[in-house]
C-alpha cells in the first residue's frame, strides 16, 4: 500500500498533540489517577482508534481496515500482559500511585521510539529475507508454549543485567525524592528509584516487543498499518493500567488466551506460503480466544472469592 508522506506527517502530528495535551493539560498537576478517570481515558483511546479504523476503511478499503483492527486487537490484548509486570515493578520499587503516571508517560515515549525501530527492521528483514517469516513464526510458537507452562512472573530488578550495569556506572539513591528522576547530592548527580523503575519498564517493553511485533507482522506487513495499530495500543496502555491495576488478578487466565493467540499467529506465519488464513477468520479466532479467556477468568475468580 503506497502511503503519501502527508499521512505519516499528520499521524505523527496527532500523536505529538495528544501527548502534549496529556502531560501539559490533563496531567499538568500530579494526582492519583482514579479508576473512573482511567476508564474515561480508555474509552477515549478506543474511540479514537475506531475512528481511525473508519478512516482506513474509507481511504484504503475493507482489507486494510480489517488488518488494522486485527493488529490493534492483538496489540491491545498483549499490552494487558504488560500490566501484570508494571504492577510488580511499581510494587518492588514502592512507587506511590501519584508518581506512576509520570513514569508510564516517559515509558510510553521510549516504547514508541523502540517500536518504530523494531517495525521497520522486521519488515525490512521479511522483504529482503523471506525465510525469516518462518523464524518469526517459530519464535511466536515457542513463546506461546512457554507462556502456557511458565505462568509465574518473577520480577527481580536487582538481578536484571541492565539495572546492574546502570548502577555500576551511575550512582543511585535508595529513597524517592518526589517525582524527580535525578537529584544533586554533594555535587554529584544521582538517579532515584523512579528512574530505575522507568528503565525496568523500558526493558520490559523491549522484551514484549520481541513477541508483539512478529505477531502483528503475521497479520500485515504494511508499515503504516503495523505502526499505527501499535501506537494506538501503546497510547491507551497507561489508562488501561490504572483501570485494571487493582483487579488485574481477576484476569489470571488471560495469559493462557494470549499464549494460544501467539501460537495461532505463529502457525499462521509458518504456513503462509502453503495456506493463507483469511483475515476475517483470523480476527474471529483471536476475538473468540480473547473473550473466552477473559470470561473464564472472571467466572473462576468470582467463584474463588
């Protein structure tokens, strides 16, 4: 699909505008994001994504619109798995709720930059070396199977090689200093636990990108569709976190559904040269797996409660 440069410029302008409004207007003052506020913002981001999907349908047709929507659903579902990890990271570093939005905001900025690098690199590999599609498919299948049998998420930042490397060359404090990422002490610049938590969130997103980018490449290899569906899913992640953080344990079987989705899209990539699964069927399968795992989680956890 040939995309006019102005589509890219307009979309990036829209993203920058929304980020500026988010930080400079709606969250100018530090405050604890309530569940009500988070649900409203989640609804706004989903509404904007659906409006953009309507634009894709109007300009580029039904197939591209279905590709965007399927990619958005996959990325949105996989982003929920990030929330489990975010809860553990904030708990480990004892980050108060009032500072969590700031950490996630800058985490999202880093994620947007990393994702565009991953997307263009992944598509370039597929275009130059077609056989890598089998490699990506195998990675997704392996990851999905691993998720099925490795459900316990353990976060040990002090053992993380990136955090150990950072602390080795950059001094850090043990205590928080408000919402500051860095402070000056004895003429030395020190990083606070808030910044170390931000690094962990960036590392986490980098790891998740290894799964999520190949997953959407199984749906489409159109740069614009892949990037925009990723961006909408990422931009809505913060509000989704604050909406679900306190009840995330209710979705304990969601990981099983996500694992099955990864295996499905992995198989879709592996067999693409022999049999191409229609996009309508892919969307239906993903939707059924996702809703089934969510409903099963809510029923089972309600019985347990």
